[in-house]
C-alpha cells in the first residue's frame, strides 16, 4: 500500500518512469533481434568456412599433387590459346563478310573487337619522342632546313 500512495503523489514521475522502462524494453528487444541475426549470419559463414577447410584437407598438397594441378592449368591455358588463335585466324573472313554485307554499326563493332584483341595480344609499345639533329641546308638555299620530331620506338 506504500507504493500506491507514493505513485499517486508523484503520478507524473511514475508515468515518466513507465515511459522510460518501455523505451528500455524496446531497445532491448531490438538489440536482441540484431544480435540473433548477427549470430545467425556468423554461424552460416562459419559453416561455409568449415566446408572450405574440409575440401582443402582432402586435396593433395604434395609435390606430385601440385604438379598435377599445374599440368591441368597448362592444358587449360593451351586450350584458351588455341581458341584465341582460331578466333584471330577467323577474323579476316568475318571482316570481309562484314564489309561486304554489313552495316556501319557492324563494321564499328568489328573494329572495336579487333582493337581489343590487339591490346590483349601485343604488349604496349614504349614510344619516346627524340629530336633529330638538324641537317645542313641544301646548297643554294638561304633558309635552314626544318627539324621534324620523330617518334622512335625503343
């Protein structure tokens, strides 16, 4: 009965206390929900990591096993290389066909594809501008010869 008397005497304070308690309950519920989601996501990632680790332990990491993997990679690289060479060899035929019956958009597309393949195949060339020494003017002229800059590939 002592609590009801004090609550009645401070009814405004009691309402504030109840509102504060309700806010804390809402915050606690939200925090629990977020924590459960975070733990669930962590458990899922931990399961994926366990699976990856299990696969790694079953694979052969000896020298012979690595040698086999390298051979597989080499064969894949050779297949990709031969496929690329075949596509490059077919490019002139497709270019002639495109020029013969293609539209402007098709020709532009073909040109971009050729440029892309050239960039893949050839390393970028290092070009440096080098000044050429002036030559003696030809006899009978009063003007000195012009000096032209030329690009020299290294």
